[in-house]
C-alpha cells in the first residue's frame, strides 16, 4: 500500500499544529455556544441574558484554550471531566485484560457498541490511566451535521467514516480510503484504532459483528499478493467488551424499537444523536465493566465470517452480566432453564425503580434490551 498521508486530510483527526486554530474557531462559533448554553444553563437559552451568557462561555473557552496547544493537552484537560463523570454518574469502572496488550504495539480494537461517546471514551480512559496511548476513534459522518460537532470530534482523535456516500462506486471508494487510513495509522504511525463491531449502536442488546466491517479492513491490500489472514493478522485485531449496568438512553432506545415494530420505521429528529451524546455522558450508568480480549490468531482469520464469529466469541465471554440483565429476563418470564445468581433486595428495588421510569408501552422492549445479553452469553441469539 503506497498512499500519501495527504489523501486522508478529509477524514483524519486534527494534528497538534491545528489545535489552537480549531479551539479559537469553536470559541467564536455561535451554534456551539448556544449548544453549551442549552446544556449547562437551559433556562437562560431563551432569556434576555442569553447573549451575556454566551459571551461568558466564549471567554471561558478562550481562557482554557490558552493552555491547550496539542491533542495531548486537550485529552489531559478532558481527563478531569471524565474522572468527575465517572464519580457522579456511575458506581465505578472496572477493567480487565490490559495484561494482553503491549504498550509499544498498535492495535485495532473492535468493540461492541452501546453509547456513541462513552464507549470509546471508556477505552481511552482505561488506556490513558494505565500509561498507554489513547486510540483514534471511527465515527460516522451521520453524527457530524454541524461544523462544531466535526471540530470537537476531530480534536478528540476521531476520524470520519463516510457513510453518506452515494452510489456503489462512491461508497467503495470511501470504504477503501477508510481501510487505507486504518492501515496507515496502525502500521506507519503506530497509532491504535477503535471501531464498533457494526454500524450503529446495538439498541436491542445483541452484540454481533458485521462481517462487512472485517471485509473493509482487507480492502487496503486486497490487490496485493497477501492472503486475507496475512492482511487482517497484521492489524492486531483485539475484541473489546463494554458492559453497562444501566443505559442512560434505555427508554429512548425502547421507544425507537417499539416505533419501528409498530410503524415499520423510526425517524430521528435533526439533533437527536447530539442529544443522545449529551444524555449518555450525563445520565446514570451504574457499574461499568470494560474487558480487552486477546489478538485474533491465524485460525480465526480464514475469512471475514470466521473472523466475525471469533470476535463475537470473545465479546460474549468477556461481557459482564449485571443483576439488571437477569432481573429483566425474569420479568419477561424467560428464565425457566437458566441458573440465576442470588440478588439482594437493594438490587431488585433499584431495577424496579428504573423499570418504573419507562412508559408501559415501551417496557417489553426495555426488558428485552436488558435480557438479551444473558441470552447472547448463553449462545441463544
């Protein structure tokens, strides 16, 4: 593969020398300032104090930006917010499998996907706090409907998956460029990558890898004399499992699933994904477990289907089941032949409180979302 780094300019994360300019641009972006105002001080958004509040937010951004001169500086700044978020919206993060990783090696982390921002953020936080380099994050351009969102994501080491490409030829060209960028990042720059195992979040709680993702990884060297196993093996593909005790967006996901079932489709509002990002960050998540698997071996790489099943097998084994998963299965009456752990009354009360917050018409989908990981773990899905 012989591709000039400039070929990736439209999709790559921002470089250190671009950070100051982008931060200055964000500090003057009226839509970004309004979004922050709506998030931090919603009552002021439509008041006569809104312009003054936006001016104050802009000055605050500029004050902090004066100390940020590189991507690493920005991530150190974000680290404090991550620690605060974990302390206030979770009951703790546990991490397994870091011993499987060589800090000097780059990896292609392929992960189950439940939360737009939190999934890669948890991976980055675990790596960073254990003295390892953070990852570059694959993010679909369907999330980048505003220039300020694009700026924020690319500042935080995200690169763009061009899902909106039209026509087969344009789509294939976009996926080939994406594949080439992943190879370039891993092999030329020794920089790890995070990517979801399928397009979009697993709103129903079923974590299955799309073989098309694996095929995309191969596209960069498809015309070489290397075998599929050689190409994919060179990427050091490591499965990652993220388990959340509670999903801050569980009601929204249940509503979407119920709407699709009843009406055949679900139309998102214009900024629904952005709102989901904010709610995923601010909402209660209970306990979180993050587990890194082991790099796929030659026997796992015969073809894309075999590789996808190998990823699924590791994620299924690594996934941590919480009381919320078992209690949901019990509530559905589908636990007859499954051995249940014993839970104290506090776990049941906590679960019932969360369930009560879901409107009755969405509860079947809400329960199924939490119950499916148990079935998946047992190999029944």
